C-alpha cells in the first residue's frame, strides 16, 4: 500500500519541475497558430543538460517541447494523457491514473512485485481451505462461501497477470530500457540511433546494445539503489537537484564502449560522405570540361 501511495505521491517527474529547463523566449509566439513554421526557442538549454545529451531534434538542435515550453532531456517524452513532458517516461498507467517515469518507477515495480506475491499467498491459502472442505466432506453439511471462491479466482488471475508484468518490468530494468525505448528499438520507426551498429567477423551488420545499458547489476542499482534496504522498501534513491550527479532524471550514465563505437561509426560515415561529395564534384567538373571541349 505504501508503494502504491509513493508511486502516486512522488509522481514520475517532469522537466517542468526544474525552472532551469523552462523556455521563456521563442523567436515566434508558440501560441500563434497562424504562423506555419514551428517556433524556435530564442535561448540555449542549460549546460548541465547539454553535456550529457545524446539525442537531438530533427533540425539537429536540442529537443524541446513547444506544448510544455521546456527543454527535453534524453529519455523524456510528452505524455498526451497527462498533458506534460515526463522524465524517462515508461508508460501511462490507467490503474494508477498517472504516468510511470523516472521518479516513481522503482515504487511501481515494487508495488507489482509485492502485489504479485500477495496474490499467490492469498491463492495458496484459499485453495488450501477449499481443499480441506472437499477432502473432509464438509461440503455435504455446510455451504461454501461464495467470497472464498471469488477470492480464489481473483487472486489467481491477478497473480498471473501481475507476475507477468513484474517479470517484464524487471527484464526492462536489467536492460536499462523503458517500455517506449523497447518499442522504438524493436521497430526503429524513427531511424533513431543512427550509428548504433557494428560489423561482426563475417561482415554482417548487427545492432549494438542500448547506449544506457551499464550491465545487469549496475542497471538494477540505477533504479533500486545500492543497499538491500533500498531494494526492499519504498525509499527514494533519486533527487530533484538539477546539476548534481545522475539521480535527477535529466542526466544518465552511458555505456562508454558503445559510445566509442558510435563515435567511430559517425567518423567513418562523415569520411564516406566527404569522399562521395568529392567524387560527385569531380564527375561534375569532368562533365563540364567535356561540354566545353
Ligand atoms: Zn511536453
């Protein structure tokens, strides 16, 4: 119950919680629908955000949300249901009627795990009572409570679905990915992670691991904290302090090895582009000289 309370009370966290991430000036009024071109912020995002930001917007500038008038750190998404940007957004949960994001993810997963365990305990107890009734022929003398049958069926169905959901969430934590990123990686529908590939010994292209994947153990600690106490109890291991470390939902540690490979790929890609444009130039010049002759 306390994990449930903390999930809602703490909330997922939003860039709007940080005054430094708000955008006050636009080159055009964002509310002016008459202008077709989208407004550009007239200011730069704060340095504590930019030093760690990997993902850029379509025009190669830092990502921002014109609906919320704020900068979007990595892993932030605008939630249409709650109407604002959510840090490390996972999903909108209709059972909680709130978004699950950076600050309440741990409590949410603890809630799932504890509720799943509770359901199996209740299922075990109710099955035991029902078994005793049928084994001792008690059912011939007295009525069986409908509540008992209901609790047995409900605990089984909820236990089953909550266990699946808890296992899925723990798997996501082990990979340091959110449900949204998981879908993006599966479909790659936005062409994100342009340089996220390498070639194996046979020359076959394969995808690199997620850039935020720090190894299973560290990934778990990033969400649940360092100690047993923090793993089991709904204690906060995050801080809403803008420019302090990696506990604020704005800055994330990255896998250095993957990052190096990204950089190499980007460099190679640039070289290739340069060579291509040189080649095109040469062909054009040759054609022109041909025409002159
Ligand atoms: Zn937004």
